[in-house]
């Protein structure tokens, strides 16, 4: 009985077209991550301050998303799309958070002295 229910459930999953991310949304996420990672790297290598690097990189991705949508809204038949700005910001948030967690966490060797 479990196999029949599983087969039926899997056969109906192709009919569902719930929520999906368009290719444009994927590009916005990737662009936000790239801008954020680049900004984080530059700011952190310059200042060695993780908080400043996080906030600058996140801000850069959000500002880039807003600037692109403002530019697109000047073209005919285009409107400002807040969902695209949000997608760019999500990409920036993911990259900033990931880099913040893994960059600059070198464990210092306490240097245990050996006594003869």
C-alpha cells in the first residue's frame, strides 16, 4: 500500500506548478551575491572589520538592486519591481552572512611550551 501511495504522490508532482523562481530572479540573486562577495572582500581586506564589511557588502547589493530597477523603470513598458530588488538583497544577504561566518576565524595557537 505504501508503494502505491508513493507512486501516486510522485506522479502528481509534475502537475504542480506552485512557486518557482524565474530566470530573472535567479540572475538577481546571483548578481546580489557577486556584488556582496566582492564588496565584502575589499572592505574586509582593507579594514579587518567584519561588521563593517558585512554591512557595506549588504548595502552595496541592495543599492545595486535599487539602481538597476530605477534604470529599468525609465524604459518603456517597464515598472519598478520590488521583487527583483528583494531577490538581489537576498543574494547579498546570503553572501555577506556566509563570508561573515567563515572569513577571519583563524584559531590562535596558544603555543604550549614543552618543558624538558
